[in-house]
C-alpha cells in the first residue's frame, strides 16, 4: 500500500510539473482564442421566492462551533452532498479546497453596463456638479473608480466628496447634512439597480472558461463561492441569468455588499466567506479583476488570480499569483499549480516578449 501510494504521489507530481511547463505556452494563445467563440448565451431564469429567502451559506455555523465537532470540517446542509477529495497541490500535497469568485468583471463583463446604469440615474435625477451640466461618468472616470473604490454607494460618495456634492431634481442646493447625503445616494442607487437589471436582462454572458471551471471545481469536491461588493439584488439577478436558478442554488456561499460592514478593498468579505465555509485561508484561491479586489484578497491573506479586462489591464497587480486576460485556456490544475510557484505568471509580459 505504501509503495502504491508513493507511485501515485510521484505520478501526480510529474503531471503537475508537465502542466506547469505547458502553462506559459498556453497563456500566449489565450488572448487570441478569446472572443465570440464559446460565448453561448444562457437562458434567463428568475429567482424563486423560496430561493430569495434561502440562506446563502451552505455550511452549518452551529455545527462548526460545536465542541463535539472541534477540528472537523463543517458539512454542507444545502446543495450537493459531502465533497469528494479535492485536487492536491503539486509541491506539498496541500489541498486547494475553495474558489472564491468576484462577480462583475470576473464572472461576466458588466462594468460598462454598471456605468451606463449610473449615468441613467444621474440623468433621471438631474445630477449637476457644474451648473447646467448633467454628471456623466466616462469610461476613463469609471476605470479609476473601479480600481479605487468597491461598491456602488461608496463610489458615488467618494466621487462627490472629491468633486463636490451636486444639486438634483427638486433641490437647487447640494445636500449638507450626512442624512441628506445618504438619502441622495440611496435614491441614485435604487434607480441605478433597476436600470442595470433592464440593461443586463438580455445581454448577460459569462466570461470564457468561468462556468466550466466552476463546474470542474464542484466535481472535484471543492467549495465554490461568489463574493461581490455590488448590491445584492443586482448580483442575484445577474447570477440567475448566467447560471440558472438550480446552479445558483448550488453555490456553497454567496456574499454581497450588503452582507458585510466594510466593502473591498477591505478583506472582510473574503474573511467572512472563509469562516462560513470552514476552510483554511491557505486552501482558498480568489479570482478577481481589479486592484480593489486583489487588495481585498491579499488583506485576507489569500492567494489571488487576476483575470483582467480593458478597464484594468494597465494595473500592476503586484502580489497576484497568476495574471491572464481570460480563463478559456486555464484548467483547474493550473489554479492548483499557481499556488505553489514563487514567481507570478503574467500573460501581458509573455505576449509582449512573443
């Protein structure tokens, strides 16, 4: 039995080594192969009342805290049955047990739709910082915002604090008290959420490779979680359009901006997910698209993969384990391997050298 086990370990290491050697070569073609191929639309599904009320963590917090279960990994009480053994990391044999996904910009490219929805809200409420000019967030402005501030309301508050609080429909003077400012932000955000739902209803597409990797992770017995700083109604609507209600309910943990006190780049959202899943931080891997998300992951002491896009491509992403344009050529084994490397693989550098 010992010899058999040793043979399997050596075989696993050889496979992981070959996978790692092939990885850089694959990344050089990843961007060229991205695009329309494989981007099939997913039928729209609405969230049922039962699903809307269901808790979004599939672990039993009470069982996890029980002295009788001290040291034991909590079991999922909803969704699929107890996990299969997870894939083993190449160098140490330590398992990768959980993938924690951001939503906007990672699972789907939706930042341009968020920006358009904000501008619709600004127009509807006649938001003016400069008299006679309705506020418009351009692509350049929004790129700065998404790499600086997490969450919709914090974005608006940050912008108004920096550039001045606006006049708006029904008020010729800017808000002065904190209550007045909060009320304005709430109105703008409520309208923005509904505008975003209308925009995304018929245009939601998952980024290449994402749904496949989620499926492979579940089949390997890993936990799959979504941790988004966006408003919960927007994220639920988006995920149901992409995944369908059945697949959405298979998520082991779902946390939105309203579920935590501090939004990204604060690490609270990832720390909370780790606690709910009952997984050690060293066995988690975060998938993000921006510096805000990377800083949140690093603040939680978790490894992070960056899948950048046009709005975040210029960021340095120092501290990330893997930096790629999309995940179409990435396999689950590549996620395992990247946790064990000392150096980062960045396809922007590979492509420039090629």
